[in-house]
């Protein structure tokens, strides 16, 4: 096994069966298109191993001069972060008998990233599903995808999730989003963004946010960014997506003092009273399809988070596939998985009928419009309706919906969708 070990900065793993491929798991804030960057993370996967062998390997990491800086143990496995001359994120999943060893070459550690010491300004927390304009996919005019969410924390800071497509980032829509943030925080001059989370690097999940950074950068104090984008060396995607990724990374890099965290499965941390749990990343998908096809598509590389606040929680699925849901079903088969709000996967394009039947949720948030649902996605909508009361299914194309949570009790407000077909404005 030692002869096949390719992470030279870490000791070789003893035991189990080493998967023969060393995976490139992508960069952080540096662009890795078209060539790899020095921030690219590397990952070995070991099958047919166990907890004892994993802990023995952790001991070898420590003997090699690496210090344990963070640990999480939950019903699925053990997750650890080590720091030495390099940073390593290692985790073992009990039900799968698989250990992953990642040389993480970008970002800060979990303890450096989180914020536990913040003042409580509001008596409630707010979750906003922003009402983007959806219609048929007509490039340069309208689109049938995109999603944008925001969580106003009790500290009056905001977590922003993803961002809509270029065609949705009209002047009217961007101004409406800023109006909603100002109303939620009561701040007109400067809004603190606790973190921007991006599920995956497709342009319909980044362009709107990139425009916010350009147009309102002086009003948005973006403190953190958290995502785990797969390597461009492992998948081939459109030049539009590559350019959108480059743009948003460059603009984030220009935010003074911004901290970046490369998300890995099993991480848990606190941001201003909200608990963030990383349930799945693209690193869990690698090796499932063999060497020639690392992903079924970039949507399968979505990072899945659960964010909990004030007795309420939301799970963001991004554009995940059935395969992502299958992994979570296997890992949480004994304990189950639940949330108050579940974001429907891939704008209701993917059915995920087994996962929707497995997870326990009260509300489903669909980043889509009813016209597209009725025209193309009715069967998938019916699957969701089988597991969630229709009155609790909230469609983004209807309106901007803001839920206020206080000690587990919910109230809501609605605002009309702003904007329309693309106005040709600069991103």
C-alpha cells in the first residue's frame, strides 16, 4: 500500500483497501480553470477499513507533527481536522467502512472560521426565500432555474445562500433584494454578511450574488465565504460556468478580511447563534462511479447543509441527485434526518422520491415557478406533495416569502416578485 500512497505530506494509511486514484478535490478562492492551482486539495479514499484503523492513522498523523485542532463525532462517524506544515481533514464513515484523507490546501480551520461570541439584537430569526423571476429557458432573456435565500440571524448578521442566473439579476430584482435585507436588518448603510454559502458552481447559483458584490460592495460587509467546489480538472462544464466561478471568486477575494472555509462532510460550527452542519459534499461522491466518470454531472457535486436556529432548521440540497440522497439515507438509516424547511432539489427537476420519503420536514421550499412546474415538473411536484402538506409547499416564483422564527414558533410575510425578463444590465 505504501508504494501506491501519493499524498507525500502525510503518512500512508495502514489497513483497508486503498482506492488507486488520488483525487483532486478543487481549490478555494483561487481559480483552477483551465489549469490546476496551488490551492487544490488532494484526497485518498480507503475502503474496507474500520474505526480502529482510522484512529490508529490519526495517531500516525500526530506522530508526524500534526496537531488536532477540531473534532466531531456523530451517529455516522468520526471527523477530524489536523494542522501542521499542511492542513488535513480526515473522516471515517462507520456504515460504509470508508475513510477519506484530504490534504486541504485552502482556507482557515473550523475554529478560526466560526463565531460564537456575538450580541443578540433581535428576538427572532428570519429565513427568506427570495422570489426570482422564472419562465421558459431562453438564453439572454429568461430562465427556469436559479435560487437565492437569506437567513437574518439574531445578531443582525445575514447568511446568503447561492444567487440567481444572469437573466434574473435585473436592476429591479437586485434592488428589491437589497431592500429586503435593509428591512430585515434595519441597516441602510452597511449590512454584515456573516457568510455566503454556495451549493455548487453553476452560474444560476452565483451570478446574482456576483452582481451584488459589484454593485453594492461598499454596503455589504462580507465576512466569510464557505463552499467546496469540485476541481475543473475532474469535470468538463460550460465556459459560462467557468467564467461565473472566476468572477465570484475574484470579487470575494477583494472583500477586506474575508475568511474562507472549504466545507467537508461532518463539519459543525456556530455562526452568530446558528448551527451549521455539513451533511454531504462532492468528496462523498468520488469513487462511486469509477475512474472515468467522477460525477454524473456538476449538480451531483452539490454541498448539502443543515442550518439550525431558534428551534427551526433548514436543509439546502442545491441541485443534488438521487445518488446524494442515497448516501444520506444509508448514513442516517438508524437515527433519521429531519428539518423544518427542506429546499427542493434542482428546482423540482430531480424527483428524489426515496429521499423525500425518508427525510422528515414540515415545509418544502421550491426555487421554481408554478408555470414551469405545471408544464414540465408536475410528477416531481406530486412526489413532494405526497410527503408534505400542499399548504406548506412554498414556491419562489409566487412571491418572496420571509419566515420569522422565535423559539420554534413561525410567522411569515410575502412580497411581490420584482423584475422580469433580463434587462441587459452588467453582472
